[in-house]
C-alpha cells in the first residue's frame, strides 16, 4: 500500500464514520422523546455530516480522480465503505442511541484529540474543529446515560441491554489497520492502541455513574476495514443514495 493509497483510505474511513453515524442520527428527526432532544440529536447528525463532507472532500483530492465529496458519498457501493460497524446499526430505542453515542463519542474524543496534532495540516484542521463538537456529543450522551441508568427500572434495563448488545462492536475501534501502519509512524494517522486504556477507563467511569454492570464479550465483531459490513448498511445506503441513483448527476 502506497502512502497515497493509505491516506485516501484513511480519510475515507474518517469521512464514512461521520456520514453513516450522521445518517442514522437523522432518523430521530421529528421522533425525539421531547422537543429539546429532537433538536439536539438533529444537531449531532449535522455535526457528523459536516465532518464527513470535509474528510470526503479531502479524500477526493488525495485520490486525484476529480471526485467530489458527493461522488464519494452517493456513488460508492457497500463494499467500498469503511465505516465502523457500530455506526451503521439501527437507532433502536432512545437508550440504544444514547449507549451508541457514549461509546462512539468517547472513542472520537481521544481519536480527534490525537489527530488535532497530525502532521497532515488538513487532517489536523478538520480534527481541531471536530474535537469541539465531540466534547459536546460526549457530555450530552454521558448526561443521558446517567439519567437513564439511575432513572426508572425500565430505563435502566433498556440502557443495560443496549450496552450489552453493542459491546461486541467496540473491539473494532482499536484494530490496527493497514493504512494506520503506513501513516502512524509519520504522525499523519492516530495510533488507536495508544488510547485504548484511556477509553476503557472513561467508559468504566460512565458505567459506574450510570449504575451499569460492565458488559463482557468473548468475541468481537470485525470486518469494516475490508469493506465487510452488517446487513444494515445496504438498507441504509439504498435510502441515502436513492435520489442520486434515480436521477444521476441531477442539478438543482
């Protein structure tokens, strides 16, 4: 894998994470449990999609084939996406979305903190903006986790069930990808193993204040770094890419 190929795939992965997570969160629009949360989750979705746009635009420039961020978002097939598997999982109930946001936002907090010092100026610049948003995403999810975990018997049970079901997808956060091997030595990419322990400490602290029993999983889900996904991504893309597929290259 050349440095250019590694940088292209790395920026695609960063963009895909934001794009797919943003698409999932947008499904809460008009469906939030209260109006304030409806607006909050919609804004989380917009933050993710804005970050995706920036990374995918850069990915197109790195590839050098005159592809725009829209081309990369709407004209790739399922096996050409590299987002983390957790991002593509259905939103479930509100507790499930909260648990997803806790796990993903904690990971992104450490990821974008490290990438803010990337030797690639564009990645560093996008990450410096992203970390400001991620801090809010994490605080928002942490607050709701604490409220649900210490709320009613039902809210706690739903939150516990969500963490238990999602836990097997967290191992993928810290897999060393081929592009990381190429880019991390020059400090372009983050070395995720460097902050795995910090992430675990943060998550365990959130479990404690949320009265949640830490989940266990003997086997972890994997595959996204090779374009292998759950059955959910294809359905998501069929909806997200519908307009482009129906009216290729349409202009407003």
